[in-house]
């Protein structure tokens, strides 16, 4: 007999602080809205053991939880599961899963590739008979174009702090501490490395005299020459930095104790908006672009999709490094102008996210209410 009091969830939290936030908030949602369900949490990327499979098959459902999991190799690359999906006897349901695309334009949702194995997993999800949820409309369209109609757009589970629903932003927030979240594209793109440094300096200058620090959501590894160089640059400019990777506590503590966020980490932006605090997101891939259609707010594209030269194409075919970014050179001055305007006029763009989050919460509740 299935244990009607248990869900097994698969999550992707390894290193990135944002992944831990997804799991943390998902569990809070279950506790509040499905209080009669116990939650068992397994690592998504590890193949299921026989004991785990037995636990799943004696549960009410297997829930694939959050993150940019809808990728070409979603199964078995993101969710390792089992070699034979028929071994899983309970409904398989997605919760807040998103796509991952470099360009992030709506048109590219029509060209988004998924492997045959991934399609098999999605067919099993469809056959569950229950609604699944995705975190943005781009992901919704990728699936709709393939005939998967049992999907609702709930937003990311991390959007919902139940203590802050319907609590508006302060009209004139007092800004004492600013966190800048560093992206990851500087590691592979020399042009984004330069731009990121320019935006760090522009952000610090916009808050002259205030407490300013740079946060790393992925673990600092000084054996990586790009990270080592970035750390040296921060030190040379007397900029404080912290590593908040590996769990959710540091993320919550650092951002909850701050007054303003600017930077590239989507889940820093999500967290700040979830607690009605101002944030500016700088997009380095399609995830942030897709989030804008879900919560609005204030965000800038840090890059344009690059038109590849013949030399670039040759290098790609030879698996040689190619800078995939064409940076937005206007970004540093746009950041300063936007921050100045928002703080002078009661944060009009930033504060609109509150109503969007509250509205999307209705869809999340609907999704959770229909789970087995």
C-alpha cells in the first residue's frame, strides 16, 4: 500500500546557494499547504538505489523539484533516476522546473532541443494524470509546443515567503547595506569578465559611503585561474567579498540583513523580491529574461546574443574556446541612472514584483492542492 503521507522530492542542491533556496522554500510550501505530507529528499543527480526506489514506490508521488532542469539531457543527465523508468510505479510530477537557454528570446523556445530519453521522462510525467508546474512562461511554451498541456506556470518555489505575501515594499527604503551577486559568465567570457568588473564599480559608486560587498553563490576555488584573478581584482579595489555557497543559511542571512541587491544571480533577485526588498537583476542568460515575464520588476540584459563569425564556428566545431557574449557596454551607466531614479521616486519598477508574486501564488496553491 502506498504511504499516503509521503512525497519523495528530487532536488539539485550541490554547491550553488540558489539551489538550496529552492529546496528550502519548496519544503516550506509543503509544510504550509500540504501539512499531512512528510517529505523525503534525494539528490537528483544520483542514480536511485534499490532502497530509494522502494521508498518512492511506497510513497504518494515522486516530485522533480525546481531548478533549470528542462535541458536536452534532463534524463538521465539532470535526473538520473533508473535505467528503466517503468521501475517507478507512482506518479512523477514536476514542480517549478525551468528551462536553460543562452539567448533567452521567445523565438528560441520554438527551437529548444530535448533528447529522446528526456521526452520519455516527460511522457511519464504527462501520463501521471496530475498537473505539473514550471517556473516561467518560456518553459511553459517549450512544453506546450511538444503537446504537453498538463502544465501550469507557478513561478519558482523560491518566490514565496509566506510571511511576506501581500506585504508591500517600503516607499522610501533606507539603504545602508548593498549586496552585489557575481555571475558565472566571467569564467568563460573575457568580455563578460570586463563588463562584470565595470558593473561592480558602477554599483559601488551608486551607493558611495554605504556598506557594499560582492557575494559568490558558487564556491570560491582559487585553483581556478579565472576565480583567482577575480579575487585579486576585488582585493586591489578594496571590495569586500564572501562565499555563500553550499547551503541556504548564508544566503538568507546575507540578503535578509541587506537593503538592496544588484547583480547576476537569479535567486538573489528572487529572494529579495520575495521579502519585498529592492533588487536589480543583470541577465547573463535566458533564465533572468524569462523571470521578467513572471514578476516584472527591474532587470537589464547584460549581453546581446552574438552573431558568430566563420572563425567562431570553426573554433566551436574544434571544441576550442569561443566568447559567446556580446556585452551591453551601456550597462554601467544604465545601472546608475536606474538606481538613482528608483530611489528618488518610491521604487516604482522594483515594487511591482510584489503584486505579480502574490498573483502567481494562487497558481502555486492550485497546483499543490491537486497533488495526490
